[in-house]
C-alpha cells in the first residue's frame, strides 16, 4: 500500500470495522495509552479516530465530537449498522477495571453517542464478542462471553468461572433492542459454548453468527486451554438464542481443521454462500499460529490458504474486508503483536511480553480474487 504522511503507531486488541470504503480504527492497546481509569491525557487520545481510505491506501487522524468517548479502550466488542459503529465494554487500562456501557460512533458526522450507560443488569467485561442481528424487523446488538469483574447480577442460565487473576470468565449473553434501548437477558437452547474469551465471532446472515476458538478453562478449573470449536448462534426470537456445535475439538486426520488458538481475527465475505476468513492468533505455549483459513459456512468446511508470514504472524490484530467487485475482495490486517517471549524481571520472576507489529507491516492489504 502507498504511504501517506500520517502513520499508525503500535496497536493491539482493537477492532477496525469497515463503513463504506473506509476502515475506522479507535482505541486499542497502545504504548501511549495511560494505564489509568481516566485522565485528561487518556480522554484526549481516545477523542481521535484513525481512518484508512481504500482508494488512496492512506491513514488519517480525526478529532471526534459529541459525547465523551468510551473509556473501555482495550478488548472492547465492536460491530456496525449502516453508518454507525457500536462499542461495548472493554478494559480501561487498569487491568481490573471493566466497562459495560454501549456507545455509537457516526462515521459521517464523527460524533459519539452514549446509547446505554453503565448498568448492573449486564456483566462488565472485555475480550468477548458482539454482532448486530435482526428478528421480525427489529434490530438488536447481541453480546456474548469474555472476562471481567465480579458481576453485580448473576444470571442463572449462564456460567461464571473465577480465574486465578481474580477475573471472571463467562458465557453470559445479552441483547440490546436498538429501538427501545432496553436490555434483554435471553434464554438459550441447544449446545451453548462454555465461558470463553478472546474468541472471534462474525455474522453470516441477518440473524445468525459463527464463533470460533478462544480460551476456556480445563475441566479441573486450574488452568486454561485454547479451543478450535466452531459454534453457530441464531436469534430465533427477541428472547431466545439457539446454539449449535458444528464440530467438536476432535477432528479426523483426513479433515482440514485449524489448530487451537485465541486472539485471532475473522472477517466475513457475504455472498450466496457466506465465507469466513481467519488469520493468525496465539496458539499453544504462547506461540504464534502463522496460518490463514477460509470457512465455507454452507457446509462448514475449512480450507487453508497461503499468505505471507508478514500477514499471518501476529495476535491481537484486526481483520476487515470489503467487496471491491463481484470477483475481488480486499482484506485489511491492522496491528497486533508478535510472539510471546519471557524476560527475567528479578528475584526469579519471569514476565511475558511481546512486541508490537510496526511499519512496514502494521497495515497489510491483501487481494482475494476468484480463480
């Protein structure tokens, strides 16, 4: 891609949704983000949004207007509807401070609006997922999973697992009616996912989404494992979500299937048979999973595609797509971090760290065309 005057800095655990022919990038884990709940410096940083124009291939930074921007800048959930981008939850920088408010950003006016303030009815959390779904002409935001602080209200149909860090991992699900702006705690049917975080979820029809991977607890509850299970979730009414497990973690050797991972990224290519594209992530023992896959959602078959390691060798990144023509789709991979390494911080303690992906690989554009 061509280089503009403005260049991004390191960023991870963010989203970069597409509206029209632009990618919008807000928040994320950045080296210059103050690790505090709130401060003038933090509000100034979060009052800007970055925009990538597909036609020019250049980034630009813009000051936002309207309500104060969200404070849950890391690991938030994000989805779009028309010209609006919705943000839910996230971590504010203090790693035990989570949010559950819902905010929208208008990509035409650059204005923030607070849709739903903080509520005790919904668990405060990050590293979950959100999609916009429709049922009988009404649109909803559907939130699922993640980890966060101890909930004020425990919902009996969901699970809450306390981690060694003091955080709570959950499979709690919430619906927000965008017309009435009312929270709904749905009932679930079928094979629901366990408490999961750092997974990827993408909508494939107006009322159905696909979820892959993430981090769950072992049966003994003492440690975590990563999974490679595919789930579908479907909004069947304004109060019911139906879940199905497409294929469990045990797959015959003859079947192509991605290995376990979290902090990966997925985007959808909507067509007669919606296809999901998945890139990268963190695998076992903190190693990067340097691969990329296509999932045909008509038969739920995976096929591996070959992309450069400069594209796939990252975790905590974002992945977006735009249909440029019936035969050409552009993928945009932004940010992320490299492999996890360990350093001695003294007195026998080892600390995990990973470097940010930086130029020239921080933004990668990939063309996918029909053969």
